[in-house]
C-alpha cells in the first residue's frame, strides 16, 4: 500500500507534507518514494511514539494514497 505522510525532521523540526511512502520493500520505481517498507501499523506506531520513534523524522498524520 501507498500512503501520504506529514511530519517533521527531529533535528531541525522542518515540516514536510504529503511525502509518499510504500509498504513495498522493492518497489519498481524507488526514487518516487520518500520511504519504503513501512506498513500502516508501523506508521500508526510512529505517530503514537512521536519523537521517541526509531525514525529520523516524526510522523504526525497520514492517509492512503
């Protein structure tokens, strides 16, 4: 599945909007995606974890793409 995520970078808190991510681990056009191999459950967990997530960024919201 593909999703649009909103969030910000942890280091400088610069916000980003509508970045495309996919649950596929080897998508056919990898340059098209901000992040690969992330499931909807992982996105939900990252939103819940906030700055404590394992990513270099914080996801604040998402929607299917």
